[in-house]
C-alpha cells in the first residue's frame, strides 16, 4: 500500500509538471507581469550580483543587473503588452533593456534557487529554462500538498485543494515569477494543518516542517509575512485553546519559532542592506485615506477576477464561465464549513473571506502616498487557498455524522464536481491565453494555421496535450481521495485535538 501511494504521489508530480510546462511553452517571452524584472534578478542572484546597480535616487527600487544582451526584450514589446487585442507578432526584431529590474530588492531565496539551477544546467541565458525550473518547484510543492491532504483525516474531500490552483496560479507557476511558488508553498503549509490532531504533530519533526516552509516563503516574497500572520490567527481559531496548548511544547516551538524567527531576522537584515522601500513617485497619490478606501473597495470585484485569472500583463480576461466555475467551487468549500456547525470553523472561514476583501484595502491605504494603490488580485491567492483546507475540515465533520455509504457517495460527488469545474476552467483559460497571444483576445477561436504568432508547438496540439494532462490530474486526485480508509479523528478540530490519527491500512 505504501509503495502504491508513493507511486501515486510521483504520478501527480509528473502530471503537474507536464501541465505547467504546457503553460511555459504556450507563453511568449516576457508574457507575465514583471517577468523581465524577475528574470534579471534571478540571473544576477546566481552570478553574485546581490541587488544590482541603482539607476537613480528617485527610483531606488529600480536597479540594473549585468546580464547578456541576448536576454533583452524586443524594442517593440509594448505593442502587445497591455493590448489584449494585439498578437505578439507585432514585435520588432532585436534586444534592448537587458538587466533593468524592479525586483532587485526582493528577498533572494527563490531567485537563487531558480537562477542557480539554470546556471548549473548551463542554461543561464534561457528564459524557458528559468520557467521550467520554477514550474518544477511549484509542481513539487503542489504534489506534496495533495499527498499530505489525502493522507489526512479529511482526505476524502482533498479534491477541494484544486480551488487553490486557479488559472492565475498555473499561469504564474509556468512563468518566471515567485508569486506562483508562494501560492504553492502556502498550499502545502495549510495542508500540514490537516494533521494537527496527529500525535506526532507537536513534535520536533512537526516544528521543523512548519518552520522550514515558513522560512522558505518569508525569504522569497515580502508579502508572505502578511499571510503567515493571517494564517496563524486562523489556525489558532480553528484549534481553540486546547488545540493551541498542544503545540506550546519545547520540541515543537524551538524549531518552528526558531527557524521562522531566524528567517525574519535575515529578511529584516536583507531589507536594510538592499534598501527595500515601497516607493514609486510615478504612482504615489495625495488622496485622503477615505478616498483610498473607497477606490480600493470599488476595485474589489476586479481584484477577485484578477485572483482567479486576468492573464498576461493584467490584460487578458477569461471566458465568463471560468469565473463562475471557480465561484461554484468556492461555494462548495464554504458550504462544508457551514454544514459542519462548528463555531470556530465558521469564524475561521469568515476571517479568511473577510481577509480576501480587507487586506488589499489596508495595504493600499499604507502604500498610497509612497507608491500608489499597489494591490493586484494575484497577491491574495495564498490566503484564498486556505478556503480549500477549511472546506475539507468542514465536510469531514459533516460526513463523520452520516452513515458510511452516504458519506462515500457525497465525498465522491464533491470530488467529481470540483474536479469537473477545475478541468473545464483550466482548459478554457489555457485556450484563451493561447488565443490572446496568437491572434488577439477576440480573434478566431479555432487556432489553426495561418496564425500571426504561434508557440514552438502548434496551439491546437498544445491545447490537446494540456487537456489530457489536466484530465489525468483530476482523475488521479479524485481516485486517490476515494481510496478506502478507516474513520480518522482529529484533523486539528478543537474537540478532538488530543485524539491521534490512526494509521491507515
């Protein structure tokens, strides 16, 4: 049984990697937000250039790294960036602007891993190589999250984790951007909480896992600090006083808090060394706090759409039903918390839902006068992904109160509904992305030749490969969740916090 499960985990990783690589191949160079900045930062980090060279005192966050000219952008790249109806074919030959980065002061961990990997493979000037390495990291973290979730007491509804894999998550994971890595890492961190009721959770191993993942995220993106704090509050609410007390022991606290605290110290030291500041005079505003709050509130529907997926440089909207399908899966997750009748779980779910709305407004208020309203919907994905885990916990409690056969049918039904929504939304999003870059967002739907622009693999062939892979992924996730398992207690819920998981047969 163990070897079979490990084989399933490896299969999930392989399929995920293949799926992300279709996104990597389907995107032209520099197709995702700030991809040039992240590419040059990764190259510079791997070549001993910590923060690059300042270009001006007024724009201290914009630096230049010494990179080969062949890594530059087309001089006409702006003909299609922000222009969803213009295909990539409008670009003019040549390479300019190599090395200029707005990401120079960002924490270096992810950049060092991706850039270092590309250098070790002797592919340090290939943007596709950086993308592939980043995709492999994301696939590994997501596969680990799925493996952890399906082995948990709430494993019957582990397909709900697909809620965290919105089209924007896959798009970012297939590009040179640490945002996808951040989402995948938090998905793993949240799923670890599903085992909070296990007897080995408050041990040194549990502390090492939590501290290690937290440190990795903190040293990759500044925004991770927000989600770690928010997540800690939500987890504490779910566990309750008794559950939290189980973890107030030296074996867990020393590695968990020690590693996390060390990462915070390193992050603060790095910020001072790099001179990291949220400043952009071009976007700064003198608007009052109330005006910023009002403007941010009015943008909330757009932030939510961006979170699910407005691809490219926030210029490519997806078909309307993609947003509807992810809204449906979100409702399924929240329904689990509601049906559980667990007050703490309801409060935790309400906190996450409120955070998705409130955090962007709060951040915009803080940054408005120095850098403008900086929030983008994709930044919220780590917190949004937590709804999938809360939904799993809720459905587990509801299913535990039902006869075994009814529980089996309902859990399979949840898996099929969630997986079906995910498959349709992912293929539609991928198709629209290829359409936008090949013929423009409103161009022909059937992407046969001739095309103004096309990736290295013909679009229709790439869509077929993508569709097969996403279906296989969905089947693997649903089948692994429906494996027969004994009734398990715990799952970190407060009234069962002291009951350990029983080993699976």
